C-alpha cells in the first residue's frame, strides 16, 4: 500500500456548507432527488457564485429550475450555467476554468455528477490551484433491487445478464486533459470497475484492445449483497482472462474496495500502477462508484502517464436511484499543491527519491 494513502483527507459527515465570498459552488442539474442536497444545505456569503452544470443531451427530468431557485434562495449573488455534453465534453474544462477565474475556493457537489465530469472538475480546479471541498450525498435506495438480482440469477441463463440502470452504452470517451503522456507502442493494461452493466467493460475492451484486464469490485458500506451481485454479473467476462489477473477469495474477487472511502481505491490503483507501468500503457475506466472515480483522478494526477477513458451510458432509467441518504465532505485544500505533495511522497516511498 502506498504511503500517500495515509496522507489523503478522509470523508467526514457533512450537514452544512458555506460558500465563501470569493468561492464557487459547482452542482449538477441531475434528475435524482439528491441533486439538490448540496445546494439545500449551503449558505452563500455575499459575493459567492454558483456554477450549475446543465447536461447535454437534454433530459426533461433534470431539475434545472429547482436547482437555480434553491441557489438564489440560499443567497447566491450570481448563478451561471455551464453546458456539459456527456458525449463530447472536450470544451468543458476550459469553459469551467473561465468561470473559476479569480476565485479562491470551490465546493463541488458530486452527488448527481457524471463520473467523468467529477474528474474533469477536479482537473480544472487543480490547474488553478483552488481550495477544493467535495460534497457527496448517498442515495437512500439504489437500483436494481435485490429482488431483481435474485430473479435474474434464478433464471439459469448461461450468460450473465446486465441488470441495467441505463439505456445502453454510447461509446468510450477520451479527453485531451486526461490523456496519457506514456510512450506509444507498449501493450495496454486496462483497469475497470465492476458494476451492474458489464457491457461498459466490454465496450472498453473493444475500444482499447488490452493485453491485460484488471477488474476492481465495489464493496458498499450498506447493501452488501451488491458486491456478490456485481461479481456474478462479471463472472463470464472474468473467465475469458487469466485467473492471476483477477484472483478470487472465497468465491469473490480479491480486488475489492469501498464504494465510499476513496482512499482504499487509491491504494489498490497505485499498487497496480507499480506492477504494470514498466511494461504496459495503463488505461483506467471509472466505471464504478462516484467516490471510486475520485480515486481515479488522484492516481491520474500523481501519474500523468495513466490515461482515463470513460465508457459512457446512453441514458438512465427511472430505477437508477431514489431518495436522499447520508451526506459527506472531503476537504483537499489547495488541490494543485496537494497533487505536488502526493507526487513527491510517491517518489519518496516507491523510488526513494528525495526533494
């Protein structure tokens, strides 16, 4: 386990947010109930700004007007809208940087945010070395239900069906800001996260043609049956790759991390990096939880030779999630400086290189 894991800030329970005078709250106009959770517990100081992300393609279920009204009610002096094209986000980072210019602190509510958008928001904040706090609210219920899973498993199919919470896979997205600086010509090693849709991983495989595939399962703090369910869904896919790359312990994938505590995932990803980087070009696909996506950002920031690629869903079904659960925050401080500190610590611990 890398030593930097112990220096990463922990998630703490959070029930209130203060957007400072020179600060910005970034939130997404998603369709889930928890899309309003961050704004709903925020207080905007005089001069504070809200930057609200509006998804394209447009979804009539997205709570655009509700989100803006809540921001103004909570004291936001200025409410700006920023488009995020889920199928072509290449201009998102430079456009977001323009909205953050002259600001000193940012609160990012990732509760209803695309996993790739989470990483891109952190990248934009790092470039300007802003003080960053992440806010995250769990859903009360996640789809599919345990009954749906047990029904699918009892069907006796030789195939492992995806229990879709989305309407299909659009394709694999790449952005210049998350591209690898690694030398071309090395075989690809793909790292992906198990979910209820193994087609995300299959589309990634078809796109990058990896020589090795390493899967990370998710271990929810609640609803623990889901760890076994996602393992079962990926069983056939795993069987097509060498057992050594995806070992099992007591019938479950040995490589499993918390879907909430991102630090566990950072540790596993960094250990995989040092196993693979000498001989492979590493591609990470943030197909797991939102906090596992945060871990993908940390690893890419510390090791820019890691490329991030995202198999993006076409759309989402009504059973995606419902209700509002517990809320958390994690304070990174000035994130550009934090990345430099993490990088130095990695070199010290792994390569014994000092300042």
